[in-house]
């Protein structure tokens, strides 16, 4: 049955169909092997909207902003997270990233105040101090580093201090390894045609269960420590523990607290670490951009640590980060599944169909971006050419836009400013850095850099 407002099937557009092989298995194996190239090839061969079979699912790949707007914004209530997100549920539980419907709306209401402007202002000092301490340590050690490992370490420390008032530095290595294993598991489990029950002792399941024991122990220790203190505190955990739903007056139980903290700590520090890692990778290859960024930092800060008010003044740093998210979006894809039949820009989307949006290929689409593969932060400065709406989605769009988007931007600007003040990094020659599109877009195997003496 067509949605209201669509008179008849004759008014619908014809959607290109791509072959999927027997039962859609060919597309599954192709997508697993190189998912970003899978999206790129279908865009180049069929245009900005194409339907195919992906295993048991009817699947639509779209690079058309009007379709994206319909799915993410205009009729977002008709689209839920796709079944391919199921790999994240054993890791994040029923947190904001996974939950749906009334429960999601309630949790969003309870969590949102923790990310208001006045809360972010109070976090900046901790962000700057942690970034400064990292720079001091790296300058003292010198030599070669893996920039991605260091960004994972500093963003985890910032998450600990700002979100739960806990120093996670001593556990950084174990937590970092556990996060890597959990991300690998979520990617494999989510794409598997048949999920192996977690109680079966396969090598992957055993690694995952060990990783989750580490992560759950961290979260449980934080929550129980706070309850024993009899003080809520002013951080995100205190906000979540003290918040009450405006409709029923209910508070979060321990399981809900666990799922939301796991989501915000893991997803938050992982994505920001990837953004900063790719930023360092690009700056090292564009010395003129790096020099201009250093000049802006010196002019604005004159050697002191940044404050919240400084973030808005560092417009070129913000443009660098925006351009990095265009070229290397940490959230490199989004998927939604239609609950009921819908029509988007004249295309029929049947109930149960999964709509896939690859931000990596969308952000490099020549229909929307001049010199799409070139690093040009200037395109995000004030006065630059206006972008096509919904052609740039680093944090998603609509009611389910990332709740921590402003936190991530403020953190990234602060950390990058402090690093430009206090570190001199260069790439180790001859290395090959590849894309690792799992749950987030990581650099593989890492980014090897040298800490050089500062002039």
C-alpha cells in the first residue's frame, strides 16, 4: 500500500537494480572484502540510488541528498537501526546508539543535559590538561610513536576525567586492547549470515568474552564507587544518576547506566581518536596547512592553554577537522530499515528494506565537492561556497544525530591546539596506511610518526 500523498504507482520513479547473485550471497562477500569500494562501485555503475539483494535483505544504496533527508529527517520515525547493527548489542547493550522507540526517547531526554553548553565549558580545562600532559610525556620520550595509539590513549583519559571523573590512564593499555577486540567482534558478528552463540567457545567468542570482562569491570567499578561515595558529582555519570524522566519520574537502573556509559566512553573516545589520528596524518602531508594552523594557535593563545571561549576563535582548526571528517569520516556509514512502506523522492522503499549511506563515498562525491579527494580546509571557512544539504553527514542527521557531536568537536579543537603548541611531529617515510572500515574508520596498521625537537 502506497503512503498517503502518492496517488498511484505510475507516479513513482524506476529504481536501478544491481545483481546480487544467488540469494544475495555474492554481494555479501563483496561487501565484506572491501565495503567502501562496494559502495563506490555501485555509485559509479548505477548512480545515486540503486537497489540490490544483500544476503536476506532488500538493500538500497543512496548518495542522493533528497532521499537521505527523507530517511534521516522528514520521516525518521519510520526508520529504525538496521539489523546489521546487531553486532554492537553484545558490546553496548541497549544504549543510545542501539535502542529504539519510546525507550530511546526517554534515554535521550535523560542524557541530553549532560552535553549542554555549560557542561562543555567545565570540561575544557581537563581536556587541555590531559593533552598538555601527553605532549610533555612524548617530548620527554622522543623518537618514534604510533599516533593512533597515542590518540586512543589521550581520548580515553579525557573521557575518564570528563565523563566519570576517573583516571583511566593506568588501564589504558588493557582497555585499548579490549576496545579493539570488541570492535573486531561487532564487525564480524554484525555481518555474519549466521551468528554463533556467544557461549560456544570459538576463538573469536573467547577473545570477545575476555575483552568484555575487562570493559564491564571498568564500568561496574566506576558506578559502584560513585554509589558508595553518596555524592552524585557534576560529571556525566552524576548527571545520569541524578536525572529523572519528566514523564514518569523514573531514574536509570544500574544496567541502563552501564549501557549508556559503555556507549559514551567507547564510542566517544574511539571516534574522536580516529578523527585526531587522520588529522595528524593529513597535516604531516600538507605543511602549508599545518603552518597556518600553528600561526592561528599562536595568535589566539600566545602559549597558554585554550579555554572554551577560544574554541570558536580557532576557525581554521575547526575547518581542518571538518575537512578531515569529510575525507576520513569516523562514522563511515549509516543504515536504517524501513518499518512501513515509504516513498523518498519518488522512489518506493518497501517495508523491511535497508537503506545504506556510505559517508566516505558521499563526502567524496564529485557531484557535491570540487577536487573531492584533495585536502582543502578552506572549503569549510566562512564565505566558502554553500554545500548541498545532506551531502555532509559526519555525525548523522535528524533526531538521531550523534548526541556527543559538540563534545567531540570541542575536544578535538582543544587537543589539536595544544599539540600544535607543544609538539613537532613528522611521518616516518615509506609507511603504508590503509583504511580499516569496521564499526569506525581506523587507520591500519596505525600511523608511525617521529617526535622531533621543538624549535
